[in-house]
C-alpha cells in the first residue's frame, strides 16, 4: 500500500462516505422508530406498484456529489463539505440535529426531540413542529406551521413505498362531488382578476420569469397562478432575508420563462389533484380508511400520466454527473422515468427555473423519493388554500359566483380530531431556540473538524 497513496486516499474517502450514509440511515431510523437498510433486489420501479409494505426496510437517499468530502468526528458526528470547501451538511448525533446549507444561501435545521416530535426551521421560510398520532391503526402526523405571524396546521399519513418511507398529505377538509366537478371543468364565463400582490416587490423582480394570465376560464388556470405567485413570494423573501438578492431585478420581457405551455401542464396536474380529492372525499364522508398509496407519488408513477410539480421548498439536487444545483420555490419539474428503489431516488426534468444557482431548464436531476412526495404535498396544500379562498370570496369584488347547488358545505376529516395540539412554545422554539442551538452546534462541530 505504501506505493499507492492515491488508492489509500480513495479508500479512506469511500469509507467515510459509507459511514456518513450509515449515520443518515440511523437518523431516518430514529425518525421512523424502525430498523433501516439501504439494499434492495429491485433496481427500478414497477410502474404499477404502490402496495404498502409491512417490511421494516427503509431506503434513505443520500446524493453522491462530485468532489464532496465527508469528515467523521471522534464522537460520531459527521460533516460533509462541497468541492469548494463550503459546508453542505452537518449530522449532529449529540443534539439529534441536522443542519443543511443550501446553495440559495439558506440554512435548514431539523431537530428530532425525545418526545418524537420534530422541529424544522429555516430563516425566511415557514417553520413547523411535527407531532405523531394514530388513526384507525395507521401512523399520522400533524405539522403546525409558523410564518410571518400566521399559524396553520396540516395532517399527513405515513406510507411505505417499496422500502422508502414517505409522508403523504391528508387534507383536513373536503367538499361535495358537485363542487369538485365545478373546480375541474371549464367555466361558462371568462374571469378577469386583479391580484392583491400586483404591487409587491417580488412581482417586478420576477417579471422576467412569471406573469399572471389576463383572464381565467377555469379554476385550474386560476389556481396555477395562485400556486406560482405564492411560491415566488416566499423565494423572494428568503433571498431578501439572506442577503442573496441580485443587485438588479430580473428585467421584464414579453415572453416570461414560464410559458403558456408550462402553465397548462401545471393546470392539468392541478386537475389531477382535484380528481384525487374528489375520490378521497367519498371515503371521508363515510368515515372509511384513506388509501395513502392512491394519494401519493406511488400512484403518480403508475397511472400512465405526465406529472408536473411546482417546487415548494428548496432542494439541492444533483444531475446525472454528480454536479449539484438548486431547485427553489417556483421552479417547475416533471417526473422523468421510474424511481430507483435501490437508492430511494427519482429523476425529474426541469421545465422552468428561476435563480442564479437553480438547475438549468431542460436538465435532468436526481432527488430523493421522499422529497418528490414533499413536492406533491406542498402543491396540494397550496391548492387547498386557493380553493378555500375561492369559496370564501366567491361573489365578492368581481370573483366568480359558485352556483348554490354545487357550493355545498365543508366536510371535516375525522382524523383531525385525533391530532395532538400545538404547544404555546413551538413558535419561540423555531424562531429562536432552534436556530440559536444550531448555530452553537455548528460552531462546535466546525471547530473540532478543523482541529481547533
């Protein structure tokens, strides 16, 4: 071995990556409370497979970045650095904490607590506390979000998809089938709408990327602009808070980067989600068990349709060569081919991107299956907020009037009654304690990592 220093260097680097992977697997085990493995006899997905498995196997996707290094500290903690030497990921077993430095300048902190709750915080973005509960023998979780002085909660159902544990959005309210039909079909009129955010700073900043449609002839088209505008507003706020806004705003053009074709693909996906909720509403009204598989990306991979998602939270992903790039709020991606169950990963094609470090349009990138599910979750959550706004403001200030015979009443999902309440300390834990503790933990880890 003395004559092969390059081989020894590769051996050490490979060993550290395996150890880092092992730490991430153990972190996932702690989150799910089950045994974990990263091996499988199946390399790619059967497009029709979405059967919930009782197996304890758990696939956790860990991206293999070109030029990245992994450093293990003596106490079992891990530090991953990018090729330029910048910190990417810290796995702190001492505090049950993971800290991720995004390409967009954000820092995302996840903390697993002894009571099995989970805190997620990132400056400028919604933070939340997740608490587990059970309903009809199934694992659920309630996430309470805090953002810009507002508080809201959503429910989720835990589900196993060929070894990957995913968390599927479970709406808290449903509507009549007639109302879903009204949302799905084209309207008999054209709706002209003046958006409340027309004068906000992000609008001019993103004018080269996005412009609202002048008129709307269906709920899905209006919800498309509702969805995109919500995500772009958050992305702008994050860049402002983190000091990463370009000095010159994006110049307005006559042809925004999000084309009418891409918008139509988003609208088509929204209609699929409306159909999905219509299907779920039947079970909810009869207080029956929901099929989490039919509501998840597992179904999306097996229904033979094209599926497009609007990115709703930041992801640092890699292309097929291992080069890292960012997906941020308002980017648009399309599922590309079956997932890889060996690695717990999925390929997506980038249809539109907005940001200096965002993945290039028309590129293909790899992400974890769990992240793909979270994209669908975020999209469904925002669609539901838009639907609630349509109902609340219908017939006011030029909004379309929903026919009385289809408006109906809201149907509350029974499982929401079993969700644990939020704590009055949650918001301060997210806003102050968590981020401060993360800063201390990171300073300590970096000091040990450099031998100080």
